[in-house]
C-alpha cells in the first residue's frame, strides 16, 4: 500500500511538472491526463472509488479531451509558448502557494468548525458555540455513494440547489450570447406558415 502511494504520488508530481514545462501544448495535455489518472489511483487507495471514477470520467473523458481538441484546432506555436512561459511564472507561483495554504487549512480540523444552532445567550464569546462535526463517525456504515448522497442532499441541499441555478443561468447566458440574429439568416416563422392559405400558394402545373 505504501509503495503504491509513493508511486502514484511521485508520478503525479512529475507529470504536473511536465505539464508546465513541456514545449508542445499537446504533450502538456497528455501529461495532464496522466496527472488525473495518478490522482484517481490515490483516491482509490483512500477508499474513495466513486470519486476516483467520477474524476476519470469527467476530467479525462470530457474536459481534457476538450482541451486536446482546442489545442489541436488552434495550432499554437511552440515558440510562442516558450516566450510567454516566464511571464506567467510569478502569478502561477503565487496561485500555487495560495492553493497549498487552502489545502492545509481544510486538512487542519481545528480551522474548519461546524456552526451549531443554539439558543441566544448574552455570552459574548461566540467561539463557544462552535463545535466540530466528524463526518466519518456519521457515515462509517455507508458506502461512498450513500455517504455522498446523504451529506449532499441533506446538509448541503441548499448549496446544491443554488449551484444548479448558477449552472442554469450560465447555460442560458451562453445560448443567448451565441444567438446572433442577422438579416441574412433565413428563419422559419411557424405562425405565418400555419395561417397561410394553401390554395393560393400551391399551383398545379399540367404536364
């Protein structure tokens, strides 16, 4: 188990470095696919088989494939990528450090409290009302899918509904932005066709 953990971790880190250092954008996308596969292997070792399958299906099967098609269609020159690589190095390093800080904040249990609704008191110390909820004790007897559904559709049901509305608005906005109504486009008017007198529009031509 330890050997597989170190194997997947080292391959994921090496592949992530090659994603940013590869001169060919297509090679970068292929290394990104390798990163996702190794991350899925780590999730399987942790017992999160459902999350690992979702990661491979969604990211490798859909998003990374879309990246690959876009990169191949744009035909990006390798010289342009090499010139712009050092320009984005400071902001990339800053974002990487912030991402690591967020990971350590989430892992540290003392920094992620769970708010418990208690009766109002005059006690000014609000931190006394913060307790910590251990999800593993509540979902230990369930499978991964059952535990995810129990938490997602009960505790975070409001957040799930809000996220669905955000995706709906984004989908409608993208459709509206791409619909360009021009005069040269022939559009079908169904109402005018239904009220048309066919006796005046259809002519019989004798042979």
